[in-house]
């Protein structure tokens, strides 16, 4: 049985019901490939909200590669490291089904830190980074990723940090992933860049060609160094990095004058025992180039503006969200393993209960 088949076997008989809260917790820190034994399934009663609290019913949960790092005890700013027994971090979309909070009503939709669980009692504190969902005439599914932190990451990384200009040559790694599938379209269709996407395998490379990229590089079979030389004869004006590691090091050899590098993610490094050591960063000096990291939570002050812009681009066709949806909360561990197997195409989402009830 292959690894993903082991996850299928693990969830046999697991079903969610509305009379209980189901959770996925950390059973142990992952070592190497994610395994079913890294996750623990917990069932508990649904808790009633107290004063100034709400009860949230989970509709969708997003998945991201960084979740594995959290499970290993690592943390990015704003998130608490996880230990065995802890609820796994995860943002998603939920509906308020009971409220004793003065600012939230039953039926309201929320996007925020829900965790891997089917219900949550929340005081809606700033630490949970909860946002009222405005659908802009779109399905609630979109609020999980494209009109959520994934969309904000793509927008802030590209426009606030990358500063794309018309006719720039922009190279993008992780081009078939959640952030990458948005960045490629915004760079090509909004900023007017010439976009080259890096992805793994023929199927994903075909996919990025449908997302505004003029060319795709298959990092699994192509010579990345040679392909960048052929496709970027005048150098790379902007590089949006979702993977880190050797790919970043290779791109540094092909920069144009005053190039901008945006450090968004580093999926290639999350499973390493030792951090990757970038040895050719001095290439930045010779090109007057800059390399800038960013953290999405530092851009929350523009949330409403960015969501409205993204929704507008969806409506006018310049942005076509691509979602990789896994059905069933019980399949969350498998969905995360699929990310690391490179099987997702677009933003990874778990459909827990689907679209919200119109009335409660």
C-alpha cells in the first residue's frame, strides 16, 4: 500500500456528526514523510459559548505546507509552536451558529484561525485574527483561500514587495500552488509582466500555462540553470520565491539590474534536518538587487482593500481561482500529505460542510 493509501485506511469508519466536535491533534512531531501516526483523532462534546463568545461551525479549512513545520514544534511570528496533544493550527471559514457576543450575530460568516476542528467556541480576540467575511457575490469557498490569507499573501508579496512593472520578466516558483496560482495571474493580467512559472511534472507545467505564464519549467526533469538562461536572456527582473533552497540559489545567478526577489515560502526546506545555507547571496550586490522577505500578518491593515480588489479581478476575469478540494474533515491529514507529494493543483482546501446555511 502506498503512503496516501495508508491515510485512506486510517480514516475508515471516521465520520463527523453535528452532535460532537471532532479534532485532529498532533500525535508526534513528523520525521521525514508525513505518516498517519503523526495525527490523532479526538471526539468531544460541543461546548456552549459563554458571555461575549460565539459558537462557530466549520465550513471549510485551508491547508498550507507550513503546517508541517508547526507540527514539528517550529513557529512563524504570530503562531504558537505545537507539541504532541495540541490542536493543529489552521485557518478556514466558519458560520456563527450561537452568539453571546455583542458584535456578532447568528448566521455571520467568519474567516480566521479555527484550527483542525469541526466546531470552535471563540471570544473573537485579535489573537485569532478573525475577519467578517464579505462574499462580494462569490461562494464562501473563495473566502477560505483566494479571499483569505492566501490571496493576501499573493497580493502583498507581489505588489508591496515585488513592485512589478509592465514588461518585467517575472519568475515564479511553486507556480501551481495556492499562492503561486494567484501570483501568476496577477503578474500577467494585472501588472502586465512576462511570467515564467516553475512547477513539478508535465501536468502542473500544463496548468501554469493556463494561468498567464508564457513558459513553464519542470524542476523535476529540466535543467533549471539552462532553462533560465534560455528563457531570461536579459535576466530576471522579479523572482517570487515559494520554495527556497537550491531553486533560490540558481535564480540568483540570473538576475537583471535592480532585480527584486520576494521571499514568500520555503517548502523545500521544511523537512530538512539542517537549514539550507545560501552561499551566493553576494550576487545581489553586483546587480544592485534586493531580496525582501515578508510575513502576511504584517499586512492585515489592508485586508478589506485587498479582498475587494481580488474580488473585482475575479468578476472581470483577470483572476480565475483554482482550488484543490478534498472532501471530508476526516481526510485533512491526507490532504496535507498530498501537498508534500506535490499532488495539489491550486489552493488546497478541505470541504468540511460546504456552503453556509442561508438561515439559522
